[in-house]
C-alpha cells in the first residue's frame, strides 16, 4: 500500500505543479489540461498506480536480514490465504476488501511495510 500511495502522490504532485506553474503564466490550455488530469487521477489513480507499481516492483527486501521475497506469490491476508499467485499490490481479501499492508519476514520475523 505504501508503494501505491507513493506513486499516486508523486503523479498528483506533478499534475499540481504543472497547474501551479501554468496558472500565473496565463497558459489557459495547459492549466485546463493539468486540472483535468488532476481530476481524472483523483478517481482513476489508485488503479493506475497499482498497474505502474506492479510493473516496477519485482521483489521485496527485508530491512532486517536482507532476504529478497518475490512480489508475486500466494499471499495471506488476515485469515484468508489467496488461491493463486498474485502481485502484492493486487492481493485482496474477498471477505472484507482488505489489502496487504505489511508482512513478516519468514527468516527473521521482521515486519516489512509494503
């Protein structure tokens, strides 16, 4: 979830910066497009940032022991264990809609915030 939020806020910040530069410079078309992109990203950005994150992140590294865990595996979310291998950004619990926000390292039991 932290990876998705970083991507979402980075893109939203970029659109906002473009809008803030275009408004005082009297670039109405650029300001209008940037504002439309901000509105579109507000509603569709969560889905798009998951796609971007899934293509960028291929493994997760434990900060305690340095173990690399593949990003695509069968994840356990609460009491639910996924029935197929998925990327951690796409894993959800079908009972309550919860997403994978953290996991424990299988080697050193350190919590890895995703």
